[in-house]
């Protein structure tokens, strides 16, 4: 799951980004409205966490631009304004969800997960393939009765492959959907992560390499 956080309070923005990464999400951070809008239009995010009260380019304007561009990202709006009228206004301009500050972090994680599933309506909250179970809501995975201790990128790769239901997923798509913008497309990071994931999944093997195309379950 790839998330963009647009928050002009640098301390809060970095804290939110760090927390979401610990929840096994790939996160980019923009500290102002124009940079956030540019990234949201350029990259394929599942969810955009958008501070409504941004200086320079207001969150409402960003939300409107994303809708006009038919961006498929779901928008979770954050704001210090917590009245019912503010919430109605935020949802009325096209935001998919609205969370007043301050908020409980587990609630934020749960809301982002719910919105990501709406961005991909055919993907259920619990994915299964054989004896492998991936709980996308709780960010946990098991093989049979054995819990899988997966790093965030390993979890993201497994989630995407199972959700793809046998479709071949290229290394480029994995980088786009699982890694953040700091990922170097010319490194072997996907191969290394795939090797570690296969080792943790154990036998019988379930991930197949498709020559010159990518990987599939």
C-alpha cells in the first residue's frame, strides 16, 4: 500500500510518515501544498492523507484538482477543525474520509486501510492463497499456523502478489506500489526482497519468476 502524506507541520508530518511505515506502508511526505499536488498527480497512490489547512495551496484546492484529474487515490482529510459543519464541507468537496486532529494513530491506520480497500474494491480485507493468509487490515500474515515475521516491503510484495490472483506483476509495478519515491529503479532491491520473502514463506514455494516479465503467485 502506497500513501502520500501532505502536511505542512514538519514534525507532525514526519511522525505520521514514520508511524505508517512501521505499519508496513510505503509512504512519501510533502511539506507544502504545491509539492503535494505535484506528487499526487505524478504517482499512483492508494491513499492521500491531506491536511486541509495548508498555507499557499489549501487542501480543498488540492482535493478539487485531484478529482478534476480523475485521480484514483482516496483522500483522507485531516484538520484541526472538528465541527460537524467542517466535516460536511470536507466531504462535500470530494474527500473520501475526514479525521479531526488530534487523532488516535491506530484509528488513522484503520481509516487508511479501509480507504485503500475502496481504491481496489475487488480486494477483500483478508487475502488467502492456499495456506497463506494475509490480513491487510491488521497487517499480519500467516502460513498455516505459523506467523510470518515480514518486513514492511516483504509484506507489501506478498499482499500485491496475492491480490493480483496469478497475474504477473513486473518489478516496475512492485517498485511503484510497494516502495516510496526514494527507491532506485536500477538497484536489485526487488530481487533481494523477493529472495528474503521466499525464504520466509518456506516450502512448497508459491512465488514464480516469469522470465523478462516479473513475478506471480
